[in-house]
């Protein structure tokens, strides 16, 4: 299985969901084994932050990455599109501190990116789950077990008649990602949106980029795109956060009432339990080579392409400070 980048530079423009600021973003081709990196062009040539679980600095409302006071917010939907479409290496340039929210889903990214994939002459490394592991925190449970593919089951539960409980399972590949997951939008409750606005968040939020729910039902005139759009969007967010591992995962994840904070904590637990996974490469005929983790960790040092190989993973901060 070959690594992929994009054929050409692809531009997007929009507003940040929380900042409300206009932003221009360009997804550019990048060399094999360079991973996904964000560059803040408004801050100079060195303002680069890698898409890595080691760079997560805030998970309060979205997944924010930072390094040396260079912040890149709401990364998860673009990362989901890249991960869902099997695009390993790109440089993402943006001129603000938050990615454009587009329509609240990964659909606008996925529609363009799927036509612009380009194979590279380097085999893709994959994290293959070989032993079951369960992360628990409060009401959240995230389990992963061996599976020959990338499969996600998402379970959501809200005390609201529109959502109640929903469960959705999908084997994620390029086709299913585009058809079943990418267009599921982010969602919020009206009273929560009003509170966020009063506190300087969700300033770019509107019915154009989020499903809003009040006590009577869906506020958006067009209704839902899928009856289980909420559970599908949770799959989207999880796919995006898992991109911060730095390589695709082979396994079946079941996530119950998860969010960005728990996704990152789950990845840290995986990093701390190397007996649950091995690193593999596959040839086109399906032949699998198992890589030497210790050797790979030495090779990865300094590059941080495989952040889970580099213990100790820094503690997660819940406020916006550099890691
Ligand atoms: Zn989301």
C-alpha cells in the first residue's frame, strides 16, 4: 500500500467556526514520509505545526494543535478528509489561527481531495492492532480490537428526543468515507450556542455550518442529511483525531460517548501499550512485513512522523499553551 499526497495545490476559503475570522487555506503536495504539517503563513516561514498527538494543546471544543505559540484550531474535519481518503503527506498553509469550517462537515474537503490523490513511491506504515485494549473515563468508553481493515462503531447518547441514542458502524475506506461520513455536519444545542457566543466562541457558527437543536427539534429548515447524522459526525471527528497518530490504524474501534479529549487520551493509552499493536507495511499482493518498533522509534526521532513511538507523550493541557 503506497503513500499518497495531492497532485496539485488546492485552495479553500471560509471562516473559522470559533474565531469567526476569514481564512484562506491551501493544501500543497509534500514528500513521502513527511506527514501532514500546518503552516501559518501570517506568522512567517518557521510557523509550522505537525499534525501529531504530541502537538495537541486544547480539546475543549475542537482539536487545537500548537508549537511555540503557533496555534492551529479546528483541525479535525480536514484531517478526517485526509485520513479517510488515504492522503499521508501534505503541507497545509493557512493565514489565520483556525481552519475554515465550510458547511460544518468534511464534505467540501473530501469532494476535491478525492479527485487529486497522487501515489508516491514509498510504502505506507500502519499501526496494526494485535490485542484488545479499552480506554474508560467517566461515561466514555473507547475499545479497539484486531480487525483487518479500519472499522469504527460510534455510539452517542443525549437526553434529547431528537438524538436519544444512536449507533453507527462503518468500515472506513475512500468510498464509504465520501458517501457515508464526510457530509455529516457538526451539531450543537441552541442554549449551548448562545452560551458559547456570550463567551467569544462559535462566532463563525450559523445554520449554514452546523446542525442546531432546540427543545422542539432541528432548527435548520433543511433538516438532517442522515437520520443518524450525529453518530456519523462523531465517526468523522474520530477519524480526524486518529490522523494525529501519524499513520493509519488497522483495527475496529468502538467509541461510546467520546469527544476530542477522550480521543487524544485513547491515543496516549495506545502509545503506552505497545503490546497491543505492531507496525506493518503491506505490498500490493497483501504480503505483510512487521517492522522493528525499536528501530523505527530511533528512525522516527527528530521527525515525529510517528509520535506514538516517542514516549513520554506530553501531558494534555486544556488551555491554549504551547507544548
Ligand atoms: Zn466535528
